[in-house]
């Protein structure tokens, strides 16, 4: 098993040397993605009575913004929006500022959300989609498959990052309704949700 993993790692390394990258292809299932779900909710008036109601201005929390993929999604779906975008990774946050700093309807925030206010270790990986406050198991198939294209050397970097509570932030900015709450925090989702009931 270890021999096969090493062979794959060398293969990916050789491919990278020529400026290419090997990625998997996921099967696309029609009407079974986040965009389709949101369109369905809109068409069936499921947002009525919440926040702006119907197609009114939406207050959106994008927790775990990464490179702004969800920001782009919500901009296409909604005509009127106010997006609070949280990204604790300082390198990705720099990219977000370059792309969205001048959009008055997008508020960029360089910290994470959880069920406590503290300073914690944040694990930054070269595969930035798996960066997290929770360290990945280096022996797991998940970790090995995602580190393979990059190699083990310097794949992980640990920094200190601020965490805040969802309700504390909402109270500070007088936010009483969240129409859409998108969370992608690589393991802290349950802790973020523990504070949602405290928003009135």
C-alpha cells in the first residue's frame, strides 16, 4: 500500500513539473446541487416572511468563504444582498479583498466563528480547501489523497487565528435575521450552530 502511494506521489510530482495538475472529475447530477436547491426555495416562495421575504434583500452569512465561490453563487442568484463573508485564512483573505473590497454589499471578515471567543491554532494546507482549526489525521486516506499532488514537505503550516461567537458578532452589528447561513468550516459546523438560537 505504501509503495503504491509513493508511486502515485512521484507521478503527481512529475506532472506538476510540466505545469499540469491532475484532478478528479465528479459526476454532475442535474438539479442536485446548492444552486438548484436555492432556486427551488425561491420559486416556491420559501423565503417569504424571512428577512426581506420573497426576492427582497437577503442577509447572508458565508462562513468559510475560501476564495469567494459562494459569494459568486449568491451574487448570481440574488439581485439584492448583504453578504457577511468570514475567512480565517489570511492568504485567502488577501485574495478576497482584491476581488470584493469595493463591493459595499459584501463585508469581509478575517476571523473564524465557533461557540467561543478565543485564539486558536489554524492549520493551513497547500490544498486550501481542507484548511481547518482541526488538525487532519496524517495517516487517514482523506489526508493522503489531498496531500499527494503537493508532496508531504511543507504541506501544512500552523498559525494563530481569532475565533468569535456567531451571536456576539450579530449583536455587535445589530443583525436580528439571517436569511441564508452557509457554513463550510471543516469540522466546526456544529459549534457554529450552537450559537444560532441566541440571535433574536
